């Protein structure tokens, strides 16, 4: 069962450079949250701060009620065992085989016999499609394979909190689809608390319970997925649509007059690509694969989504609830059906 992480008034700087300030959010126990934000806004720094690798100047991070910013190194070591982390660069040991890399946390933190280590390592390698690559060194495989090895390593200790920094970068679109399904299934099975940093907007729309957005040294918004997807906040809309028009510029902030003109043009339909999806469209969430039991909170979340859709509809009717509610399947579910196929059906519904 995952644990809640409660962040309050968190500020992080390097020298005179403030990365973000006064960040407050709660990652609800057992839910999946996604953190978005332009490059350089401090998403990776945020993850490292949550694990206690970086010290914030102000604020608190309460995990199971304990403020980890106040802990000594020895106590932090204990708290870190709750976490499974995939760093942005994968952080594999270059001179160790993939097998040994993935076995490393088990050998370091547990006294499991090698036979048990082997069972767990192969199970996780299978999960991320790396069976057969056990003896390869990180330097001998593709970037996407390294990423998946990092994912397997993050999962071997059955963590209660899972932090993934861009798990999907460098993966081809089909593998991203499998990865999204894997995250949803894992979350349903182990009920860990997830925080995922991604630049993949399609995944951000499909997978999480909650979405946050960092921009200009602040957490612009953090909340239930449907609140952000239907939000009119210009930064949120621009980011979720991957548009050039809006407050986010290539390098720095844009000047206010330019932003105003661009947003006005967008309002007139100019500057918008034909058929471009609006952020106020609610994408149905990705459901766990057939046979994976859904935790009870799924029902509440489904109801919340139906309600948001109803409110977002100008004429009050909204879509029929059965479109958004996870279908309560009673018929036997075929083992042979691929998880992705199921995911696609739901996502495209
Ligand atoms: N150890 C460090 N010392 C000094 N500055 C740092 C350190 N780590 C990160 N920074 C700075 O913090 C800022 C945020 O970096 P971070 O890597 O968190 O961005 P990000 O949002 O993850 O970007 P991306 O999407 O490109 O991964 C950058 O300006 C970076 O140079
Ligand atoms: Mg980063």
C-alpha cells in the first residue's frame, strides 16, 4: 500500500538561482501523479529533493507523517528503502551486466538467497521485455533498453513510492504504449504512490490520477487529472496542447504583449492547427489490463470524471456515464488478449 507524500512551502535554490519556490502539493497514497513542465524548470531537482538527495532551503516533505528534510543521513537511508527511483539518465553501473545492475538493490538491502534474487530479477526483466539481455553491459545496448533496465531495477524492492524521471524518453511509440499500460497495471496491483515526470502529453492525459505543472519557478497547478485537462489556465493549456502560442517561450519567458496577442489570435481560431485538440477535451483514462483487479478507489475516480465532464459540457448533459466509468466486467477475461490491445480500446473509446 502506498504512502502519502505531503509537500509544503518547499523552496530549492542553487546559489542565487532559485529553481522553484513555495511548492505545496499532496501525492495521495496509492495514486499516480504526473509532473510536467518545460525543460529546466526543476522537475528532476524536485524528484531528487523528494528522495532526500538534495536539501531544500525551506519547507517540509512529510512521508508517512515524518518530515524527511529534518532527518539525519542514517534515518534517510531507511526512508529511501520505501522508494523505487528511475533517474533521468538511468544511472546504471557501466561495468556491471544488466542482471547484476537489476539485482543490486536486492543484494544491497536484503538478505535474500541468490535463487530468490534470480527469480525476482528475471521476473522484472520479463516485465520490461529484457529477457535474453541479462549478460549485456549498459554500453552495449540501446538507450531504450537502458531505460527499461533502470525501470526493472526501480521495481525489485517492491517500493511503496515510485519516482520515474522521464521513463518514456528514448522509447519508441509502441513501447511507450506498453509502458503506460505497465504503469497502470503496476499501480492497480501494488497500489504504490507514483510520481512520473514526462514530456509525453498523450501519456500525461491518459495515465495519471493527478497532474502538476512547474513553470517560472512555481508550481502553476497540481490537482486531479480532469481539473487540469479542462483548465483554462494559459500555461496549462499551452503545455497540454504542445503549442507555441502562450506564455512559454523557447528559451525565456515571452513578453506580456506578445502572449496577449497570441492568445487573442487563438481565441479567434487563428494560429491554431486544423483539428487541434483542445485541453478541455476529457480523454478517457487508461484502464488496467483484463484480469488485473482494480483498487476500490477506481470507482470514486470514475465518478469524479463523469461529474467533471458533465460540468464541462455547455448544455449540461455531458457524455453518458457508461463512457467514462470503467466497465464492470463480469465475463471471464481471456489471458491471451494483449494488455496493450485492451488499453487502446479503452483509450480510444
Ligand atoms: N546539482 C546542481 N547544481 C547546480 N544546479 C543544478 C543542479 N542540478 C540541477 N541544477 C539546475 O537546476 C535547474 C533545473 O534542472 P532540472 O534538471 O531539474 O530540470 P528539468 O525540469 O528536469 O529539465 P529537463 O526537462 O530538461 O529534464 C537547471 O537550471 C539546472 O542547471
Ligand atoms: Mg529532468
